[in-house]
């Protein structure tokens, strides 16, 4: 019996050694592949989805801009409120040629992009920022910010900004050549807004000489055929009225405006 017990112990020991040997050989093998290395390929980020109108906002007439930003109200609500939608034809015109000139001006006012220009959402946003007109008592108080904003708006060359640019050029202490260059570049599309401000009655209080020199004269020179009778029956009579003004008492802009109007008449009529 003892002999059988010893035999069993020997057999079990040999079996354990055999199992250990097999396991050792398995773990020491070099042909077993290691865990594969994961390689991550960079992936371009997905573009941000366009902003959807918030639930219920469409009923209020909101809109989404090209860059995906959401704005309340209809898109037209962001247009410049000073922009003329018509030429406001004066009452009592009996001369058919004069009436035809005003009707032509009215057509231009209602179709500003027929002569090019850029319909810019950015321009509408800038016009929103500039409306109502900023009041700058001290040039150091937001003056640089205002000039930068006006320059950005001028760069857009959007005809809808013509009246607002003119308002800052004529009615604020901040003005500059970028505004006048933008208006001249707009061509006929800027003429309704320019004529609306080219009033002889305002010549004593509004410094319009730079507008006459840098906007009116270049536009007439380059676009006389498109303007047609507007030049003869609206622009020239207004310049002639300014050129004929007498010196008023006090320090006014009449002298400068009159001189520039006379120069413009000489250039346009030659």
C-alpha cells in the first residue's frame, strides 16, 4: 500500500513538473505575436452645423445669417433705416422732362444693385452698429472705434449704406476719404442718397464741398449715360443754386460749398 502511495506521489510530481514545463515553454516562445499597435489617423473636424432657428422663433420672423448666426426679426429689419427706398418725387412737377428725371432717380433708388455693388450681411450688421448715429463730443471718446467701423462699412461697397455713410460724412465730426471713395465707387446707386443731401437750403450749415468734389463730379463723369436726364434736371440745377448763394452773415460753409459747386459746374458742363 505504501508502495502504491509513493508511486502516486511520484506520478503527481512528474505531472506537475510537466505542466510547469509546458507553460514555461509557451510564455517563452518568440513566435507569438504581440498585441497589435493601434494607429490613430487625424480626422478633420466636422464643420459646425448651421444654426437652426430656435423653436418658436420663426413665428417672429427671425433669420440665420450666412455664417450661421441667428438674429431675431426679419432680415429687412436690419437694413439701414436712413436708406432711401424711393426718390421722394416732389409734388407739383409739370415739366415732363423734369418728371422723367425724377422717375429715373426713383427707379435707381428702388434697384440699387443694377449697377453692381455687393449685398453684404456684414454691411447690414455694421449699419446696425452705427444706427442711431454715434455722438462723439470728444474725439478721444470712441473716435477711433467709430472711424474703424465706418471704414469697414465703406469697404463693403453695399449701396444700402450710402445714406448712412453720407450722414456721418456730413453731420458728424468724423469723416474721411474712404467714405467718399466708397460712395463714388457705388456710382448711380449712391445718387439718390447724394441728391437727398445736396440741398442749397443746407449749404450754410453742412460742409458738402468734399461730397461735390469727390462724389458728384466723379459719378457724373463716369456714369452720365446711365444717369441721363438726372444730371440736367436735378444735379445741375442744385449745383447752380449753391453756386449762386450770397455770403451770409456769420461763419458758415457757404463760401466753401459755393466755390466747389462752381468748380463742379465747370467740369460737368465742359
